[in-house]
């Protein structure tokens, strides 16, 4: 077994010592069998959540009502969830109510797709009630039970099917696909917070081209925020897509795909955080500058290192012929004479001393901006005396 599982076996063994059943379940078993990197390890157990809390010393109850606690072990977190059957899903992230049960079989039955309905015991034996391992081999996404019922129960599963097609490069079973199209309109009932998680993973999938094909086929975008109002947007997607990392990149990408849609509409409809709004604005400003002036030192300086990856990904997607690499940007970044405003050898006090009549005011910031750009573009060296001379010959505009 994988190193990750080896450490987690402690938790299974301990639950078993108290005469409870415990298994690895869901995505970690799927990814283990696919030899993909495992994101997190989930454990299902017959122990009720109160007992799990008693058995382990370091426990964080995150969803007692739904039977989920986090067990900390050797500085890692494991979600331990009691076997359960789900009640009705309303707008929330989780079903409204759940019933705890004693057998893993029913717990596996509530799961969305056969490839996600696998369990594994501590010896590596797989429990596979719905031919999930066969579907893994055939590379097929298929619902557990009737798609029409399962999608109606929780329409998020429709978007999850697309998400897995994009992450795994799997085909979607034809019946499942038909049911996705029939139940698609019910997506509009979902809370946008739930949709966002899956849409973000969808656009980040290594097989995003496969995902986009299914998106086009199912027309699920017709039921997603914003896109619902601009259905033609799907036809504008490039034929060769590359994965995007995070929701800000997705919004920025769609802004250039269809600039007539007001940015605020994306922000409001998708409930973007202030940080996401800042990220989108920073990326849009930089891409607009690039379109006007191309890549120069001022652009790289203003962009700042945390945005390099996103900027390169977006430019390559929007202007595939230009072949911009992160290495080029890093080279330019390394060649900059200063990397922050603080490193500039003049400051506001110098300016006030040079122009005592002007007094304090917004002209100081404007003048510093201009000098900063002159230094970055190597029009003048970053030396206090030379900068002062430069400013005297190029005085700030009289305002
Ligand atoms: P990832 O690698 O992205 O975490 P995952 O398969 O683990 O993929 P999660 O969203 O973490 O996906 O869910 C864990 C498991 O819970 C799934 O594998 C599936 O068995 C079950 N599950 C999650 N969401 C649903 C849902 N909406 N309906 C039914 N089962 C679900
Ligand atoms: Mg998971």
C-alpha cells in the first residue's frame, strides 16, 4: 500500500479494535486504483460520531449532524464519517438529515458514481458492489442506480460527472449522459457555493478538452450562473483548452471570451470573494497592458510574482500563437533594478524638498509612480542624486 494509506491504517485498526468496521472510501480508493495522486483520505466507519470522538485524542467535529469528524494523526487530517443513508438534499452542501446505519453496503449505495462507490479494508481488499473497478478499467463514469433518480436527488452530481470527465479523461456512460440532459434544468435549484467547487475542479482537470466536449453535448452551461444569460458563450470556447487554476482565472478567461458581460455580473452571480475580485482585476489590468504594449519590464514589475503562473496560463489560452513562457517572465523579473516601491532611492520627502511651493497632495503619488516607471524602464539609474536631477528636468505636471 501507499505511504499515505500506511499512516491512515492506524485509524482503521484502532476503530476495529473497538469492534467497529472501518474502510477507506470514495476518491482515495478510486485514485489509488488508478495510480493517480491521492488528494485526501476518507474513512467510513460503523462507529457513531460520538464514539469516534472518544476513541481518538485529537478530533475536530466538523459535521456531527452528518456523522463527519476530522481525526488528526501524525500531523495529517482524515475525514471519518459514520455509515449513513442520506435524507433529502436541499440547497445545502450536505443533505438536510441523515440516518446512521450499520452496514457499508447501504453507505456505498448513496454515492454518486460506481467509480466513487468503492471501499477498501486495511489489507487492501476492495468492496465493489456496483462494478466500479470494471468501470475504472473501461474508463466510464456511470451513476450508482438510475441516473434520473440520482440526479434528481442531487443535481450537483450532473456537474460532478462533468468534473470527473475533465479530471480523469473518462467517457460518460450513454444512459448517464441522457439523464444528465433530462435533469439538467434542476441545476438552477442548487446553491452557487456547491456549483463553484465542482466548476473550479472541472476547469482545472488535466483532460479539460474531454470535459468541454461533454459540456457542449449536455449543454449544462445553460443552467449555470451568468452563462444561463449568454448561452452562445459555449461556441466561443477554443478547441484546444488548457486547465485553469482557481476561480479567478476562470472569471478572467470568460471576461476575454465575452467582454460584453459586465465583470460585476460574474462577481455577484458566482459570489466571488474580495480576494478573487482583486485577483481578477490584477490579471485583467495586466492582460490589457500586454495587448497594448506587449511584454516589458513595467508589466512584469506591476504584475508581481504571485500572478506569474496565472498570467502565463491565461495568455497561452487567449493567444496560443504567442508562446509566452514563465521562464521569460522570470528572466525579466530577475533583471529589474528594483522590485518594490520601497527600494526606490527617492521618496515623498525628497519631492516635497525639491518643490517646497507645491505642498502635500496627490501629485506626490503621481510623481513617484512616474519615477518608479522611469527607473524600471532604465531611463534613469536608481541613485538618489541622479533621480533628483532627473525630477528637476522632468518636473511633475503643474496641477
Ligand atoms: P476529490 O479527489 O476531488 O476529493 P472525491 O471523489 O473524493 O474527489 P469528494 O467531493 O471529496 O470527491 O467526495 C468524496 C466521496 O463522497 C465521493 O467519492 C463520493 O463517493 C461521495 N460523494 C461526494 N459528493 C457526493 C454527492 N453529491 N452525491 C453522492 N455522493 C457523493
Ligand atoms: Mg475527496
